[in-house]
């Protein structure tokens, strides 16, 4: 019988003791990150309309965080913060810079498509989390959205420590759930680069118009199937690190017309319609509330299958699973966050540095290690994942070991929250959390219960302990505190030629 190792914190670094070999003692990690789920979209965070029994059970069996934050209020920079361990005043990618719009067009069937797709690449001289895990003996798989470099750039999964990838290199491509192609890379299969997988059944029908919904190959299900195949291939001999970056419930509102969707159509029988947005590839929807609710319940089914697979394979007690979202709720594609109360009583949406744009659901599940049914108000952000995972896998002084010798300004901004996960004392707290976002010219700084939101250079101050909805601007009443927080912003912001914001 395989013995599960015991875990303890020694000298601020996780030490592992047990009777199995060094590689198998290391915990497996699966990081499930969905797309544009608001803080209030799950039953365990107060959602009354959408059924999420598997994720709710995950919370009851694990730890639910109430003050966890994304890296940014929008997709690409939030993912960059996760991957680089940096906040958006330091990391290379700070907004959604696209590279596909000026590329020549190619044809798939009768469908015109961009020949190069993707976003601004991660800095090749700064290590990312998959490279660290790979360097420390982990099998690495990523399934879903990449958004960390355009096709053929210096930063694609095959070049950044990922053994298996299936999904979207480009987040614009991910706007369509029945796309012309997906991207794939498999080191085990002998692939030398990421390639396009043409979805032959989809391209028989036009991308635009009602015939789009005749396409049978639904990307979210296909991505999940590949993730499950990869997970099923893990035998426990080599530790594994999985990034399951699912694209739902991002717009567009589309999915198979199955029993799940039909049940919500009956529940929301009075549902409203939305006319579509062809340039953004968001197709029209006749049942926007039913579509949105069913997408989250579909995601919930995925999560349930992942947890059951880990239990079935006897890997659950040596696997940390985290579930979260990349930023706050969207209003794109006909979605209606007001109806569902998706912001969890927070102010703001995606693309805003108010709480609603950046505070996200965050659940950690690790049977026998993370206390079942626990709730934590520890303040964390995506850039804390790198030091936390390094602690858990036994990487000491990661910030020194992986600091680039090329860059003069190579920062790591995170703090490990491994002690919180393990129920240990000595958890370090952030002096502040930081965000900036050039597309809407906003910045955010949280310092304890105080929150500064800077919009086009104008600071607004809120006391979250008394004003969670950020309604009462106290900037004029507390100029001393504004001055202190503005000083931190100037300290943390390194200017970027590509992504500029107005400093206060």
C-alpha cells in the first residue's frame, strides 16, 4: 500500500517526509481557472439561481477564500500575473495587446481566418511558473486558453515548459465556442511546435449566420476531454502540474442544446434575447440567462469529473486543486450580471479596478491536508501562486534561483500562502496589493482595509471594512492616507512603452 507523506513547514519552506521516493513525495497541483466568473456566481458564494453542486462540495471539503484577487481586471494581464509571479506594475503583459488583426487571411472551407493569432508574449528572460515546475521534475499540461504570446512568437506553450497543450493560443479565437481550429502541442507525440488542429466538421458551416449553430465540435467539451485524458494518463510516479484554463463562462453564450441547457430554458421560460456582435465573434442568443447559467453548470460538471478522477486513481490525497476565475464578471455577448447578482454585492465589472472587477472566487481542495469546510479572509493575488507552489514542491529561494541575469528590473511580487493552506502559523501578510490597467486607465491599491482606485490619474479612497461597495469616496477627508498610498503606486509602477497609465 502506498503511504501518503506528511507535510510540515520548516524554516519557511515546505519539508516533506515519508516512505516513498523523492519525486512521488512532491504534491501534484491542478489549477482550474475559468473565464470571467464573478465573485457571486457560485452557490457557495451566495448565488441563488445557478446550480453548482460539485464546486460547492469542493468548498465544503476544502478552503474557501473571501478576499482573493485576480492579477488584473481582464484576461491576458491577469494570466500574466499568475504565470510570472508579478503584479501589473512590473510584468511585461499589462493589457490585451492583439497581433492577429493585421495578419494575412487564410481559408478553412469557405471561412476566412487570420493566419497569425495571439496576444503579446511573456518576456522570454523572465521565468514563468510552468518552467519552474518542469525544472523541478513535474509533468506539465495546459488545457484551455494560453494568451501569453502569438503563434510563432518567443512565448508559446512548447517554448515555456509545457509538455501537453490543447486549446486556444489566442483569446480572440476563444470568443467562438465552435471555432475553425484549435491549437495543440504534445511533447510525448514528438511535436516540435504548437500547430493548428482544423475542426473539419465545424468548417462545413459558415462562421457567421445562423448556420454557425449547426457546427458540432464544441470547444469547451473538447478541451475538457483532452484535460481528462492527460489526467487519466498520470500514474503517480511523476508529480504533475495541470493548468486547466477553461474558457467558459466567457461570452459568447453558446453550447450544445442538451438536457442541461433545456432545463435552464424551462426555468427561465421568459428569457430575453441578444442580437450578437459579429466583429467580436459573439453570436446572437435567444436565451441569454439560460445559456449563461448552463455554461456555469457545465463547468461545474467538469470540476466534479476532475475531483472524481483523482479519487478514482488514488491521487486525491496528494493533489492540491485550486478553482478560481481570471477576473470579474463581463457584460459581453448579452450576459446580464445584474440579474444574477454576479458581482456578489461588489461594485464594478471586468476592466475595472473596483472590487467587482478583481475580487474572485477562490477554493483550495486537498483532502487530508487542507481543512474541510474552512474559510479564510487572507488577502492574496494571482502573483502569490508562484511562491506558494514553490513552497509546496520544495523549491527554496525561488526568487534568487530564477531571477534573470539579463533584466535589471526582474521582480517577483508574491508571498506564499502555503501556511494558510496547511493550517500552520507564520503566514506573512501583504503590506499592499497592486493593479494597473491601461485600457481603461485605472489603477488599484489595497492596503489593509483601505482601497485606492485611481481613474485617469484621479485617486478615490474607500474603507472596505465599512463600505464594501466602494460608494463613499474619502479621498478629501484623508489626504494623508491618499498621499501614502500614491507614494506606493509611484514606487511600484515601472513605466511601459506599450501599456501606459496616468499616475496620480
